[in-house]
């Protein structure tokens, strides 16, 4: 049997880093069918069983399998086309830790920046329009003023629907193997793969339906508020808030599920009462124990206090709005009383930050053991979280305080633009980040990766092909 190494036209006579398309004997724009045909042809031609005693046959065949593995995977093929084999090596080593190598992730990031810029611009426009209307500078209808929100609702609905529908076809990463067992089990594997695909499609369809339904309720809530303010309907505000309460019902069910999971899992604690020197460096140093009654009560409070405050705030607003729109006019509540749940939110949030950090698992060392300065690290984490929360809390409660002062003042003071200053500060900061700062940061990191890849490729080209150690001639 003739050795394939004597074939002068063999695409495998080149260096070990030969182009994968050349290895399979296909064009760079070949489709998946052409890639499979090229793989089968080369695998049949250079299979070790047919190349006889050629010592390099196994390596040749492995290069063919490697080329097919890369080119049959659309994501890896895109990375290979852009960065070469160095990109594939980095992707295999770091995977999700190297997101800037993934073309799909880069496209998703760009779409996020574009959509985020559009939404934030509309969010800045909406309070500006409300400010003009509230100060009686125009007589536009509230339905027209809510147009920016309607555009945001439509955009998010479109994205929620498209996020799942774009994944309806699974990428088939099961590569063919050139052996008899694969041929015998191909039908069974194909049947199992089809069943798995159907199950994933049903799960994605259900998840998509839930997300779209949730945001659709939010959109209906916006529409009902606008037409109620314009007087197209004169029903109680309780009916306007029906979509909101349906959303809160979904939150309540999700809270029940999370609390139930915590009851089942229990509380994690370090082994040996946290003595790090008694830990097995290779084993897991954490163990779970059942929750006590006090801990179960704390988990219930922790899981439902945001939901309870939101529902209480909605009920108080409904009562206040109905009192203000009643005929004949009746005495309304003090607006400071109406916003009590909003004020309580800050106190509960501070307590939640402290509780979650103190009862959570201790900081871990790289070997899996608890860090020796656990309590100090937790206190530092609490301080950082409280500082971050305080920045936004100051702006938010400044807005609430100015709003209450305006609602309680018979004169239009302070003016609506002044009330919205904290909101404009936050939205403008986010707009600058999403529109300018973050895209420039991503682009700089992507350019750095591309430059590094090009430098490595140019270095290899200038040095020539490095012969593998097992192919070098011994002295």
C-alpha cells in the first residue's frame, strides 16, 4: 500500500499549521455540505488504516479531524477566519473569559449599546415633556406625551421576542467520527438529539411567552394611565392598576419558588466551624444544614418585603387618586403619608444589604477554603454596597421630596423641571456611559486583542514554521 506522504499534491505536506480549508481541500466560502464532503473525502483518503505503516498518518488524520471540528462549528469558524489558529487556541483556553473573540457576543454588545442609547434618549425626553405639560406650558394630551414610553415598550417587546426566536435552531456540535460504532448508533443518536431539540424549543417558547406577556402587561398599564389622565375613561384607578397587580402576582409566585428553594437547600457553613487549616484543599469546604425557625422567618421577610412595599404603595396611590378625582371633592390624604412605603424601602434595603452579606457564604480563597479575614472582608463589602446605594438613594429621595412639596403646594412651586433634576442627572450619566464610554472601552479592548493576534501571526510568519519536537532530527 502506497504511503500518502509520497503524494506531492497532498494538502497535508505543508507545515503543521496549514490552513484548515487547504487541509480539507475546500474553498474559504464553502458551506457546511461542502465541508462535510471535504472531510469525508480526506478522512477516507488519509485514514491510518489505509496509509499503512506511514508514521505520520495518525498526525495527518488528527489534523483533518481538527480542521473539520473548527470549520463545522459556525462560531469557531468565524473566530478562525478573523484571528486564525491563535484565536481558536485562546478561545479553547479561556472560552467565556474571552468574549471579545466571539463575533456573536460582539454583535449582541453593539445591539445593546444601540438599543440602550435609543431607550435612554426617550427616557430623558419623557420627563421633559411631562414637565412642560405639568407647568401648563402646553395643552398636549397625555396620550401624546406618553409616546416615548410607547416606543420603549414596543422596542423591548420586539427584543424580548427576538432574543429567543433567534435561538430556535440549535447548532449541531456533534461531529462525525470515522468508525463503525458511529454508523451503527447514528439513528439512535439522531433520535435523541431531535427529542432534546424539541424539549429545548418548548422551554424557550414558554420562557419567551412569559417574558413577552409580562412586558405586555406593563405596556397596557402605560396605556391605561394615559387614557385615564385624558379622561377617555372615568373608572376607578383600581381598574387602571389591574395590569400592575397581575405583574405583582407573578412576582409573588417567583418569591414563593425562591423561598422554597432556600428552605430545601438550607444554610451553607464552613466545615470544622470555619477553621481554614482543617479544610481539604481539593474538597468543598462548605456544608449545608437545615434552617432554623428564626432563619426561615428571616428568609420569608427577605424574600417578600420588596413585594409588600410595592403593593402597599400601589394601594395608597389608588386611594389617593380616587379621592382627588371624586365628585363631590372629598378630603385627600397627606402626600407624605401616601409615600410612606417608598420611604420605608430605604431602611429595608439597608437591612437587606447587611443581612445578605453577613449571612452569605464567606469570601473564598483560590484553593476553595474560606478567607482568613472573613468578617473584615464582609464589613468592607457592606461599606462598599452602602456607599453605592447611598449615591442613588440621595438622588431618588431628593426627587420624591421635591415631588411631595409640589403636590402639597397650591402654587406651582418648585417647577417641574427642578423636580426632575435628580432624574435627569441619573439618566444623563447612563446615556453618556452607554452612548460613548462603554462602546469606546469595548472597541479599545477588541483592538488590543486584534493587535496581539496580528503580532503573533506576523512573528510566526517571520520566524517560519517551528518544527514540533517529536519531528526534530536527533543529534
